[in-house]
C-alpha cells in the first residue's frame, strides 16, 4: 500500500522559511520521480517542483530561486525547503509520485504579512 505523509507546514510571516517533508512507504522511492504540488485557496493544484531519480530538479517560475526540492533515498523521504515565503505561497502542499500516480494528503502553509 502506497503511503505519502507530508509534514512541516504551519504559519509564518512573509519572508520566512519552512521545510516540508514527505515520508513514503510502499513505493520503490529511489526509482521514481517525485514532485511537490501547491494548491492555493480557490485554485487548482499546481506542480511546483520535481526531482528525478537521478537528482535532476526543475521548478515552476513562481518558486525558482526560493524553493529547493531534495530527496534522501535512504530514508524514503522527499523535502521542500521554502525560503523568502510570500503571501501567495499560502495553501496546501502535497507530494506526488509517478508510481501508481499517488498523492499525499498535504500539509497546510499560511503566510501572513
């Protein structure tokens, strides 16, 4: 059974930082591309960061230079370091794997001025 469990969300002021984690089980973690997605209030979910099994990364323009995706294959864990947070970063952050197209439940981030 595939499980993706996100943690690390919370409330932070604009300009602050958070580090999200996604613990996985039931998947061949090291063999799969992993993503982080963001769903802002009232908007569709959008993939914002991707890391391949080789460690290559890509980002949507809105987070490029501020967010960093990484993975620890020994711990089956995906990370998202978020710096210089903006109010528009508010929302739910979910991790995703191509393996059976699986999604976690998400962790909520609130950025205030």
